[in-house]
């Protein structure tokens, strides 16, 4: 179901579409929504995709004013929810916000200004402030965001944050959308496809507050995340889009992650699966094609 506010006027296209996917976050989603509505930049539409919530999410969102576009769908995962928001979005610029995070009031204005000053760029992200279980934490050195060609450093771990990015809608026509078959690491998969072909610039201001430590976070509820990272690396390797140096780096990281996952499977008694991933690691260690 797609419920649009009464202020939606035919023939007007906002500059930015903000997409918030949510699932059973009734206690947090209103904070995210309010942080969007409090932006100093006002030429946006706000789309919230409720991915089959069974808590009070619908009741909480019903209390928001008519600037909110609410879409509901059966439970399908965060990748599918973001894609559903993309299909509804009308704007040339897209910004995502996870429902447990929130923005500083200048976030949209700063990034729109960056795009206006740099019309050739396709994607940028901002810095973040991190909180875990209510306490502020400093990201480790390995989490420091680079700017420009981020493909190689992004192989080891995801250095692009959905809540911090703004991107041109046309970018999705070039690299595709979120892979809905992945229950986790769907953002890692997309950002690899983006970073393989386009620079990702950093706006060095902490305009996103990223909160963590929730019991329902995918990183806490989905086991064996390296399995899905391996799938993403295999996809990008087989895509034919990579330069030789990129492909070599992907094979090396794929071998590393497959070996870690395979050994973990063996420790847990999943012998056949573990051997499969160790064989995959050996193939890419040797530089051969699988």
C-alpha cells in the first residue's frame, strides 16, 4: 500500500527523495523521521517503507504530518524495502536513512550543495557520530572513510554507510539496485558495484548519528556474514566490470573471506559446507577461475 500525503502536487518534482526502510522499530523510527522533517533543506519527499512490521510502527507513523509517504509491504528484507522506496521515488537525488539512525539538521543542505558545486559526481557520503548502547564510541582506524577511489579499501569491510550517502538516481541505472536475495551485506554488495566504477567522495562533516547495539541488528542476528560477502565478491568478479588490478584484489579478498568462513563451518561441524568454501579459497588463492 502506498499512502501519499495530501500536499503531493502533480507536476512538481522534489530535488531529493529520502527513503527510510523499517521493520519493528516503533520505538526508533519516529526519531529518524523527525530528523528528516527538521532539515534546513526543504525540497525533498520522505518515503518510509514498512517492511511487514508487527509492532506499533503503523500507529507511530500515522501520527506524522502529511509530508510522509508511507508504503507498506509484506516482510521481504531491507534490500527489498529500499528497492520499493526507489520505485516510488520521483527525485533525481536519493538519500537513505536507516530507521535506527538520525541526521543533523544540515545534512541534506550540505550534500545538495556539494552536488551543485561538483555536477560531475555521482555519489557522496558524510562523516558520522557513532553510539553503541547509548554511549559514544570512536570508530577504529580501519573504519575511517576514504574519499575518491574507495574500491580497494572497501573490499575488506564496508566503508560506505547507507545513512550517510546521497547519490544520483541515474547511478542505479548503471550498477543495478540492492540484491534482494541477500539477507545481509546487501549494502556491501551494492557499494562494491558502485565503487568499482565511480569515485565516492567524502563530505568531512559528521552529519549522521549512527546508533548500534540493538538486539535486532542484522550484524547480530545473521550468522556467517562472510558467506554473503563472499557471494558479493563472486558476483563482482564475474560481472566483467573490473580492471585487472581490481579483479586481482577481489580474488585475494575472496580467498581470505572464504577461508575464514570455511574454517568456521568446520569448527561447527558443517563439514561439507566448510570444505566447499576452503576449495573456493584455494582456487582464488591460485589466481584461477572458479
